[in-house]
C-alpha cells in the first residue's frame, strides 16, 4: 500500500506527488510572467533567447506539469479505478518539472541543442504517463467517457508537438531533409502544443467542470460530443496542412475549429444561464470560453483573408496574449478556485477525513471568494488593456505596462488567496 492509498491520520492530508506537479506548474507560470515583464520593460537586460525562454517556461514549465498533475487526479475518477503513487509517478514529476527548468536555462544561454535534450526528457515523461493512463484504461470496466477522450487526445497532440520541437532543436536541416520546411514544422509544433494539447484539455474540462460549479447538468451532451469530433479533426487537419503546405486544408481546419468554439460557448452559456456574478469560478470559466471563441474567430478571419503575413508582428503577439491570458490563464484561475480545496483536503487519498473536510472546505471557499468579483474585473480589464497596448508600438509604452500591472495584480491577489488556502489545508 502506498502513501496515497493509506487512510490519513486524523486531520492530516497525505503527501501527493500529483499535487507537487500542479503546484510546480503554478510556479512555472508565475516565473514566466516575471520574465515576460522583464522583457517588456527592458528587452536588452535578459540574456540569450529570452522570448523563447519566456514562452517555453510558460508552456513546458507551467502548463504541462499543471495539466499532467490534474489529469492524474481526474483519470482514476473518470475511469473508476484506483491509483497508486509509485516510482513511476515520481519519475513523471522529475521529468516534467526538471526538464523545463533545464530547457529554460539552455535558452537563456542561447543553446538550442540543449533545449532539444530537455524536449527529449519531456517526451520520456509523457511516455511514462501514457503508460500509466493506458493501464488505467485497461482496468476500467467501461469505454472511455467523453472527458477521458479529450484528455487522451490532448496527450497525443502534445507528444507530437514535443517530437516536432525536438526535431527542430536537433537541426533545422532535419526537417528539410524530410521534405518539410523548418517553418512548417515550427507552425505544426506551436499549434499542436497550444491549440491541440491546451485546447483539448481545457474544452474537455469545461464540459465537466462548469456543470459541477453551477450545480446543474450540461445543457447538451450531444453538442459536447460534436465539439470533440469537430475540434480534434480540425487540429489534425491543421497540422497536416502546415506540413503539406495546403492552404485549403488550413481554411477547412479554421472552419472546424471555429465551429467547435461556437458550440462550446453555446453549450457553456446555456449551462450557466445568466451571468454568474456571485460565482467567481463560473464567471472565470464563462469569460474564458468567450475569449476562446473571440480568439479563434480572429484567427479564422486572418486565415481566410490571407493577412497573416501582412499583420505587423507585435499585433500578432497581442492576439496571442489575448487568447492565452483571457482564455487559458483565466480558465486555470476559475478551475483552481473550485478544485483546489478538494485536492488539498483529499491529497489524492480514497479515504479523506470527512470531518476535516466539513470544517475546512467552507473556510477555504470563503478565502478564495473574498474579493473575487473585483479580481475578475481587474484581470479582464488588464487583458484588454494589454491587447490594446500592442497597437501603439513594439517598444514599452504606458498602455502595455498598465495592462501588465492589472493582470499581474489580479494574479498576485489570487496567489495570495491560494497560499492562505494551502496553509489552512496543511
């Protein structure tokens, strides 16, 4: 019997490796935001490939371990099997936490091959995690539910993205030798990682989490299944169209992804009903779905009008930040606001102390809800102001700085609440 399977002592939450993964992901995102602010205020002060380091620290060092840890919590429940934290779980944590750190340091010193080695280690961690998920699926009594299909597909997309990234880091000539341009592999890598892995994970979680947060069933399970088919097919077609230089494929993929984003927003909006002003987690999730639809709409318009090459680079950066901050980070805050107390009070154990949960859960909810309405307003104002700032200049300007300060302020407010909740949970 492992630590996570043993009944905890009275009032004691057992140690959880999965929890370490989630918290390491939060730390990675915070460090990435700090690096991004440094680059914005003083681009020349950060050495090496600073912008690549910023992006990879946010994704590989933040999003990947956070989602991996959360998935290892979700899969056993979804598949209705027991989960034991053994040496393979520790290996997953070591690889998915350690490799991005090495990757970021390699980029800060300007070493692309060393970054590729970090990618190999991340891929190894994903393979171990895939094996654990496959074992759980084999032991499950029924077929994969819709959420599990989203998550499994997300892991497959991420593995492909990391493989493409390792190929680029090994040598730009590798892709050319295979008859594919370096730029095509780069586009496939970026979109499989962001729209593929993150998109599939967040969309799958929203279909399950929003009904739970709102205390009502999903408006249309049929629409959710159609969203899965449209989105996963769209991402696959998009990746193939980049590698094969197929403009018609990119446009078909844009239509499928836009259709799926519209179905998601419709389903989530109908489930939530009126705007949940008194429910901060639901407000974040609903706004996140809205940003996702807007982001995908802008990208689809860009694709059909063929203006990607004509839009000045800093505007494209602004569109990217609009999507990733407004959609991804906002969804993470909304999900964590609801899920974190449960994870802390169970610690991954099948035998949580119900008495402790009954006392501490309301107190944790109160901490996370305190000032949450203002946080929602400030965070979203910051996202919009930061987006607007990119239209003035590529250099630091007061508008962009104000947007960064608003977003960072809201994030710090949330993290302070998280620290208090973690201390209460311990």
